[in-house]
C-alpha cells in the first residue's frame, strides 16, 4: 500500500517513521508514546498555514505534541504528490539515519482528525496557561490561540535583525533590506556549529521553507528544527535563511553524516523501504543524488539563481 493510499484509508503505518537504527531506549520510548498515547486537542496554532494542533499525551507523562492532520492540509501546486505530514515524518527518518539529532521525534498515526504527523513538542518556555481540552471536536478550527511567552534571551535566537553598522561578532549576514521608516536592516544568523549542521541537513532534504522561527532553543539551550512539510521535492527548491556558509567547505562531522546517510539509503535498505511508504520513487532518487553531490563538491551549496532563495517572511 502506498503512502497516499494509507492516508486515504485512515490506516497509517505506525512504524513508517522509524529508522533502521533504533537509537537509545529513551528516544524509542518517546516514539512509542507519540504513536500510542491517546491525544487530547488543546488548541490550534493560528499562525500556521496548515492545521497545526497542540495536543497532550494522555498517558500520564504530561507531555505535549504537535499534531498535523492530513485533513487540514491546503493543496500546494508545487507539492502535488503525497502529503505534507508524510514529509514531516520522512525528514525525521532522513535526519536520524544520518545522525543529525536536531529534529524532534516524529511519527505517523491516527488522531482526532484522522491520519497525520505527531511530533514531540519542543519546550522553550512553559505555556503561560494550558488551554482547556476541546470536547468532541468536529471541525479543524477548534480552539483559541495558544499563548506562549516569547521573551527569549537574545543569545537563544539563531536568526535576527540588526542595524548594518552594528552586526555583532559571530553573526553572518544573509540579506539586507529597508524599513518603512527608511532605515536599513540586515537579516543575519549565528555562526555556530550546530546551526551549520542544520544548513547541511536542509541541503539534503531540499528544505523549501527554513525560516528563523523554525529554529528553536530548548530549555537546555539545545537546537531543534521544526516545520518540514515542504521538503524532499525532486526539483531544487532550497529556500532558507542559513546562507552564511554558502561555498565553504563542509565540516568533517557533516561529511561523516553524509557518508552514513548515503550508506543508509542503499536501494534495499530498511530506511529506503520506509521512505518508500512516504515519498515517490523520484523524490527518493533525488535525495540520493543530493547526498552524492554534497559529498562530491564537499561544500555548502550556493543559492539557485532560478528560484527564490530566502523564504518570506524570513523570521
């Protein structure tokens, strides 16, 4: 059964997101909770272009998860195949197979609104107040906007705006623009190893929407990246705010990750089999080509002049 058929039948493969290498027991336990725990919908994140629901896992853990049902996706002319929820899961499969431990555990499962992706919630700061559960939901526009304290320390931001004359040391400029007041501003990102590794992963998954707000610092300061619904297209669509390393040699650690991923993507491998449940054959072939090309050049890619290279809004 293909990935599309599985979603339309309402019977997603609960193991579709699991990579060949199981990982540590703690993460396996998280994945199992995400797959099997009953979900209570608490609210909808209203600034998302597709339905994105905050849920609570009703297994006694008190943990939260983000649930993106297939039924809440808007059709995209440039992503006609499959579903965005499947690409969310496929990105986690690819990242985990290569050793990029930056995507929160993500699974495909049934939920209150049918099949969709369920991803562990990244806690930056606690919710000011947990919304009341939604009783017997019938529609997707279900609840109030989630209120989250966004007053995060500047050092926890990975992408920011600066006066061109005051760009701090350790930040790389990406684009310059003008303010409504006539002043100038620069969008820049931090020059740090974990963020650079995300830029390599984005080149691998052909991320078409890497905004600054998709890069999160957990409560322990660890970097996580989210929102991977428009990834893994067969054609070059890389659009990101992380261009500061364009043309530079890839870090040795990421070359090792690319080699590991290339081996994991062998046609008869378990990882390729699982991706076959989520993506088209053409998309998997293009994924393999991107990995080979990155290893051949050994450098971060440059923007494609025939494609908008920075998402809007950038942050």
